[in-house]
């Protein structure tokens, strides 16, 4: 009987200890959550004041205080955003890559990918500079378009890809013109062809076609020149580049020629109408 009482007493003591531990754990978690919320709020306040450095520090502190909560990935993102706003793209990229790896199922993941793409996009220079940020940014935006097609981020990513294509095309045009000036015909042709092949929707397409007409005509390949001239005429008949192309085959051509043709057409139409008066 004594053994039974002892057994029951042990169970009561163990249960009591377990409850105490649970309560202490709950209090500890509650304190952690309150500290985390407070750090997050301070981060947000600093962000609104434009103090992005301390904002980023507070958001990271919030993440570390309660890493198992839903606030943690949000705080990690906001820290990255704070870095982005202070043009600290290196730390922003590093923190975003960590966020994507640590929280692969976070509901805000698309924003992390978009912000990462923007960090590369913001470091893009003109057509004379390094192409690496351009190509990485394009790949990142295409990833969003493919994996998050129905989001606003995908819409903006498509717009950014178009802008990047224009810059990439300008790079090809810049090198192509460089070869053209130095009379390196084949490398120049290859560069202008790249514009049509890789960046056909860019603003440089018309000029690239004209340059190909110019080059092929110059090296004696008139059939090729006419092929590209027909392409330019079919798609961009009213452009200045088509007028320049027309002059290659018609040396006496100028803007007055078109005006005279239009006048002749009008006079013929008037004469035609008089027949039925």
C-alpha cells in the first residue's frame, strides 16, 4: 500500500513539475514574442524616418528573437528592403538569398525574388559596362514570370525584361558600330544579326536591319541586302531607317520624291473625279 502511495506521489510531483515547465516555457515564449514585436515596430519606425541603417538592424534583431514565428521571414524581408533603400545592394542580396533558402515556403516568397532581381537591376550600367548584372537580373525576372505568372510582380518583371533587352541590344549596336567604323564587316554583321535574333522587340531593331542592308550592299551581296530591305519595308515603312535604306538602292531618292508622288496621285484623283461631274 505504501508503495502505491509513493507511486502516486511521484506522479503528482512529476505532473506538477511538467506544468511548471510548460508555464515557464509559455511565459518565456510570450516574452520573446513581445520583444520581437517591439523590435519589429522600432524597425518600421526607423524605416519611416528614413534611418534605413538602424531599421535593418532592428528587423534582423526581430527575426533572431523569435525565429520560429511567422514574423521572422517578414522581418528578414524588411531588413533586406532597408538595405535596398540605402543602396546597400551587397547586403540586401546576401540577406535575400539567405531568406529564400531559410524560408522556402513563406507566402511572401515572390516579393523576396523580385527584390533580389531589383538589386541586380539597380546595378546596371550603360552599354559600355559589364553585362553580368544585366544577364543575372534578366534571369531573375524571367524566374518570377515563369513561377509567379499571375502576380503584379510578373507584370512588372515583363516590363523590366523589355528594358533590359533594350540595354543588351544597345550593347550589340555599340559594338557593331565600332566594327563598322573599322571596316570589320563580318563581325559587324554578326552583331547586328544578334540584335534581330536575341532582341527583336527592342527599339534598335529598325537600325539593325538597316545596318545589315548597308553592309551586305557594301560587300556586294545585293540579294541579301534586298532581303533585309524588304523586311524593313514590310515592318517599318514609315521609319527614318527605311528612308535611309531606300537611298542605298536609289541614289537620287530624297524626301521630295515622296511629296511629288503624293501630289501626282492627288492630281490624278481630281482628274478622275472631274470625269463624273
